[in-house]
C-alpha cells in the first residue's frame, strides 16, 4: 500500500478553547436541518426509506460528537504512585478512533500511539484510550488532536516526556477531491525527553512500528 506520511512535530501548540454557540439548537431544529439537507440533495425526506433518517442522524451525532460534553483532564485525575521505582517508557499503541474533520465533516479513521516516561506517577491505560476518545469525538483536524493529547497528558501527569503519533485516513481526501484512497496522514508531537533525547524518541518510534497502517 502506498502511504503518504506527514510528520508534524510542534514545540508548543495550544488550541484555543472551542467557542460554542450561545444557544444550542433543539433536537427538532437539528432534525429539520437534516431534512433540509436531504431535500437539497434532491431526495424526499418523507419517503419510506428516509422518513426516520433525521432522527437517526441526530442520534448518531450525539455519539460521534460526545467529546464536547466531557472534560479530558478528569480521566487522568486518578494516578498511581506505588510503581516500585519504574521510570521506563509506558506505551499504549494502536488506539483506534473515528473522528470528523472540521472542514468537510468527513470521517477521520485511524490509530493513536501514546508513550510517556513516568515521574513517580502512572495512569491506568484505559484512561489513555479515553483521552483519545474525548478529543477525537469533536470536529477536528489531525494536527490539533495530536497536540491536545500530548499537552494534556504532560500538564496532568508532569512526566519526564510525552510522545504521541497518530495515523489517520481522511474521508475528505479518500472519497472526494484528489481521491487518494491509500493515503495515510501521520502526525507527531514530542515533549520533554522524547523531543530532547534522540535515543528515547527512536525507542518510541521503533516500538510503534509505523509499517502497520490505520486500515489494518
């Protein structure tokens, strides 16, 4: 498979807080918006196969964008200090996710790999997966997801270093436009020891083995 890789390593990316609408539309308004889009495509929202589609779409949006209603740092508050002096890399790789790009609202399907060097504190591995889930269940760009995960983990755990790599397949490019169905985008964000120490960074990149793809 051909792979288009884009490695994006930023030193200090801080995404601004999302500015939410002053009044959230009601469920009825959201469903009406879907009906409008169906009519715009040229179909009839009242025909048998589409009459319940607006309600289904709204329910799907509640799940796909549930990250707006969650605080990512809350999942990292419970940490463990009895680690018997363990200070080597902790790595969770292959965290599958589905997000949506903010430019076309098309799916981003991929995997996240997270590593950190503990500084007397570790967090349950399921919380790393939850951290990915919170940030990906929003309208996003892949670069921002990568930086948000890394900076949040650094801020809460205060480890010796954090490394995040994300592989994503973007529906806005695979199903429209240039139609590059086999292209995978790769972004990275390295902090602390992973940025300053080439050997530590190499250990992480070797461990995640980018020869695997977001599709596999």
